């Protein structure tokens, strides 16, 4: 006998969990499609060389790789962005700008811990083939709409621009080769705090002792309206063209969110947001919730040079990713009005095998009226059949004995209140629909 | 630069293909849920030992295996039945009978050819914890309903029972150890023909020369009503209890299909159906189409002993699997009324950047009315924007110039007929909805 078990960091989803996940995905896809995004999918397995060298040193170690039958190294999909870049370079017939969504599992050989799994779903939206910052703004409108439609009440979309960070680094006299080090240090702010970032940067000699207070203040600033914050960021890059361009782009994002009526409390321009991945080139963004402590629930940004890794013709691109597991975790802990859970609505009990044909006909009538209906398969004691309905949470039971059958009637039992009525079979659908709509 | 490519036998799905697959899956899940089935999912990766020794010699060779970080052998999911059996033994809290559906990719290192891929989707429904043959009958009602709802007009559900085949083998004096050989030979009927099966069986000494005509006739019989066919099968196993039990079960299935009103032309009891897998114990079934030549599009049966491989407490079980790729292939070639393809319904063009805020507000109004709407991101020449709408197949375009904006109007262009009208913005939603419903 084989011990039934699954590898660590992997999960089974039984119906309750699964239905909840399906509902979250349905809310997302409805919003995505309302904004004109269309679905794509890619294989779970890619050639290893397609993924290698894209995710930084740490990411590289987490890729699941193995040898194919043909002796070539293949890898399990690590994220959805690189496969999308591959697609864009393989199929020139795709009409640009291309707006697509991709909801699929990815794999990382990470240490499993609370909220972190080795197999998890990403839900990505991307806009390829336009350098307009309105596209970045749209991704944020969609983020806002999805979270609102899921019932989130407290969340904050943090927004920055790599161009602003680059402009600042330039203005502070940081050498071009050290800018990535600077970005990666700032990205650790949440983990090591302003002093920690300062330590790293001054040790590397990127800032002098005289900048300490100013820099730590900068990393700690969390107040002010978005207009004020943009004004302050503007000063940090004044006179540096790339930085000023970055500010201009953030102002366009602000205009986009305002035009859509996104209240200011849901987003904040934040100079300290860096995002870990190397490939971002423009606006970057993520969404955080205060409780539970779970990191960001969405994240993304503009990556204008990434498709160029796969083809001579590159395309400007921007995208964002919703973390399904984290969103589900937050909803389970915090959001009160979870989406309704689909369930069987009626169970038809079986009094004796001779009545099964009659039951099947009643079931057919109910199903044709869109009522989710199960027939019980064995002529077990009625009590056992009712217990099954109760355990499953099925709200209505139809009981058909020989008397009811002869008289063209059924008994309808409401499991919630425990009452039952005997009614003509011709009233059955109407009566159940009335009860369900209450 | 990396050459963008994917391994052989794997596929990318661009929107048109993807939307079509989504629609097929949606039709399936709607039917499944109407019959009270609920979704489950399992990891794509299982411990190798969970899968090994279940799929026969040929299947065994096709399992993708590799070593995990911890040095344990893992494998990509090969089918959905074995993971379900593992689930049933791991979670005793699941209420039985358990009716579930599972739609997910599986992997087989098979030689890629037309309609056969290394990564493909299975759509399984299973009923665990009842030995009632009404459950098997229900799977066939669902098969019929799904295919009808997908627009299939010509298909045949072939139905047999392993108990009938076993009863026949017993009556013919075939040794118990040779029954599996007998079943596997009969399973090759479609490939090697009645004479081929006969060759194999007589070579093995399972039938004497005197049975040749009778046996070949038996393997070739394709006529008669289902009642007649059941009568003939009954004679083949007369006096052998297991065979007679098998016939009784097939009669219950016939009763079930009749009660649901499934016309007889859609199903046939067929003594020559054997199904390849070793683990079936009772009713077995598959669906075939005449054109295109693509093999069976669904297949399944009862497997009462399989869960016992994972736990002391076994459960009777029956299930069937819909082959998504084959169903999609048949639909693309044959079914005329494909499900509607979802698409963006309105494009709002951008005359000049200063009008973007106005466009965003119009887009918000349309989206809130449920109209799938895109805004164009760059103030390109109108002709370029209209070409984009035409290439994407977007049926309506909203044009907003400074005059329209000042007067609170928009121009609505119908891309199909090429005509445009200027209307008040307050009429926009109603006008588009009217046009879309035509």
C-alpha cells in the first residue's frame, strides 16, 4: 500500500476552497474583459534557456529544471512575464497594442512557509506595444476595480518610477554601475528599515556621512497629499532629464486615476518603492494591505526592453500581477462578504429502486429550470439520505414515496427550518425557485 | 539573443483559441454543476511512487519524472484519476457519495502527432462512495448533455461491462490469469480488426479453431436495437453469475438513459468495448464520432478497487473523462454553431492627449454598463486607430474631438457598415446596447 501524500509546498483543493478560488478568478476575469483584455496561455514547461538569466541570482536558484527525453534541459514555468515576452517575439501576427490576461500556476523551489508555496497561481495583465503611460494608469484602475469588486476595503497602491530613482541616483553622483545596487538596497526597506538601507549604501560609499539625516528622512517620509509628494519627488530629481520625465509620467498616472474617480486614499506616490526585478524601466507599482502582514498582493511595472531579449524587434510593455494565494488569504481573514459559494440546491431522495425513473424525470425538470439538482443513488433509510443532505449543506430535499408518485405529488422539505409540504409535481419548480430567491 | 521556441508537443494559446477553449470548459462546468458536481484540484507534481505501477507498462514509460530538491523522485501528473484516489484516502472528512469535477492539464512524454500532445487537458467527473449503477448512468446522461450543449449532432456512447466480458471469458473456459490478455486483445479491435483479435487469442490458445466463425461474427456485430443487443449479450453469459450481474447493471443504465429521454441513436450496448486500463471493475463507456477520425472523445468506467491501493478503507467509484483537445478539434472541424467568441465591443479613439481624461470617463460609463471597452492610448492618426479596431474585430468606435467634447457629444462609428452618427453623450450607452443586441 502506498502512503497517500504530496510534496511539501504543494496543495490539494477540496470543493469549498476551490469554489472560493474560482469566484475570485471570475471577478478578476470579468474586470479584465471589461477593459478589453483577452486570455492567453503558455505551456507549463519551457526550455530552460528561455527562463535562465532573467530572474536574478536568487530567482535562478528556485527554477525547477530537469532533462527532457531528448536530453534537453527544460524548466517549469517560473512566472508569466517571460513566457509572454517569448510569445510576443514568436507570433508577429499579434495585433499591437496587445492587451492580454494570463491566469496560471507557476513553480518555485522556495522554502515553504505561511502564504508561500512551491506551486501557486499568478494572474497577470499586460499591455504590449505602446509606450503611453496611460496604459500603466489603466493597470492601476483595473487593480483598484478588481480589489473593490472582491470586497477589499483597506488597501494602498504604492506607485513610483524607475526613472525617478535613476534620476535621483544620477543627481547624487552614484556611478551607473552602482545604480542596481542602490535599487536593490532601497527594495529591502520594508525588511531592514531606513537605517539598514543607509548602512548598506554608505558602506558601499554611495553616500557621504553628511547625507545621513537627509537620506533617512527621505526613506521614512509617509505623509502628505499625492500632489505634495509628487512636488517633493520633483525636487529630488530637478535638473536631471530622466528624473523629470519620470515625474511627468507619474503626473499622467495621477490624472488617469483621478479621471476614473479612484479616491486618493487608495493610492500613494512613494519614492521608496523600488521593486526587486532588474528589468523594470518606467512606472512601478504594488498593492499592500495593512492586515494581515503578507507583503504585496499585486505588483508590476513597465519593462520596455525585456522582449528585446528574444527578438530584434522589441516592444514597449507594461504589466501587473495579482497574487491569487495572498488575495485569497486576505479575503479569508478579513473580507466579510465573501462571494457566494455555489452548491447543490436540491437533493431528490430515493424511496425504492422502482421509483428511480420517476426521480430522474423530476431531476431533469429541475435541471432544465437551472436548479442544481442531485439524485440519491441508493434506497437507503430516509434518515441517512437527509443526513447526507445536511452534511453537504443542500437546502431543499424532494421526497417521493409511492403515494406521492401515484397522486402526481412530491414532498418538499426545507432543510434550514425543517418543515415540509406536499405539493403537486407541477408546482415543484416554481415553489423551489420562490424559496431560493428569498 | 535567445531563440524563442517551445518544446515539441507543447502549445501556446493565443486569444482566439483560448476563448474557444474557455467556452467549451464553461459549457462543461455548467452541466457538471447542474448535476451537483463540485470542483477539486490537485498539484501538478506528485511523488513518483503515487503514480508508478498504475498505468500499465506503456503508460509507465510516458510519465515525466525528475528528482526534487530533497532528492525524492517526483512526477508530473499523468491523469486525474490516480490523484483523486489519493485525495479520497487522505481526507476522510469528505462527505460520501462525493461528486466532483476536475479540469486540469496532464503530461505524457508521448510521440507528438496530430491531436496528440505532451501537455493536454482532461476534464473528469467522478462519483465516489456508491456502488449504485444509477451513478454510472448519470455519468452517461451528463456526457450526452455536455455534447448536446456543445452542439454535437452525431456521436455514439458505446457501453459495456467488464463483468459481462469476465462472465464470457469464464463461460468460454479462459483461465483467470489469461482474462487480462483477453481484454487487451479485444481492446485492439479498432486497430487490428476482428481477424486480428482472433489471431491473437487463438495463438495464445484461448479459443479453439471451431469457435473462429462464431467469434469473428461476435466481434463484427453492429446491428439491432439496444434491447436486442442486451438480449444477445445475455445469452453469451447465461448461467455465469458475474456475467448475469453485468447484464442486470446494463439494463439499469438503459433504464436511466430512457428516463432522461436520451434518444437511442446516441448510445449502444457493445460487447466488443473493452477499454485499455486494467483497473475497471464494472460498467465501461466511451463516446466516438464518425468524423473526423480521432478516436474516443470521452471515456470512463467503474473502478471499485483503485482507492484501496492508497488506504485500508476503499470506496466504490465511477468516473468519466472528457478529452478537451479532441472535443475542440471536432468542433473546429465539424460543429457549425461554435459558441460566441467574447471580444472588446467598443474602442474609444484618442484625438489629442488633452482629451484623455474625458475618454477615461466615457470608458468608465460604458464599462459600468457592462460594455467591454478599450481606450486607445496614443494620439495617433485616426486612420491608424480605426485600422487597429478593424484588425481586432471591434464592432464600434467612439470618436471624441474638441467640438464633440465641448458640445457634450460623441461620434459613434459602426465598423461593420462603416456609418457614423454624432449623438449626445447621454445617449451613448443606450445606443450601443441597442446596436449590440441586434
